[in-house]
C-alpha cells in the first residue's frame, strides 16, 4: 500500500520527478525520507506538481508569515529545494526570488560546492 508521500510523488510531472531524483543525490541516503517529506509538504501547500510552475508566492507560503514557525529541518530543506530550483533555472517565473536569495551567481556557486 502506498504512503501519502508516495502518492504525491507519483503525481509529480515526469521532468519534476527527475529533478527531484537529481536533488536527492546532493544529500546522503539517510536524509532521503526528510527530503521526500519536504517535497510532499510543498505539493500539499501549493497543489503544484510541476516544479517549473512554482513562484515566489509559493515560497512565501512557507516563509512570509511571521507567526508561522519555519525553523527545523523540514523548512531548511524546503528552502534548499527552492534555492536548487532557482539556481538550476527550473522555475519559469523567478520574479521575487532575487529579494530572498540575493546574488544568484554566488548562491549557485555555493550550491555547487555543497
């Protein structure tokens, strides 16, 4: 029987599934469950199954509400996912990300080193 995470991940667009697999390879296998949970959280909150359609407004769902607790590993991973998508030029509408991720070139260099 599939878990909720599996059901959500199976609904990802094929290109997004590949992107997610590539992203997972930047982490050790012991972190993969947390990565899957973070991706599913993004899907549940945004109802978006194609990473290229994510926007800064979707990012803001997680990080613009001062009363919402956004600390912890899951939110750290969600932020890393958005950074990864931004640096890999996967997100079509990048408007707004330059305000929260500053210098794209430096960020991308940093991500490559990780």
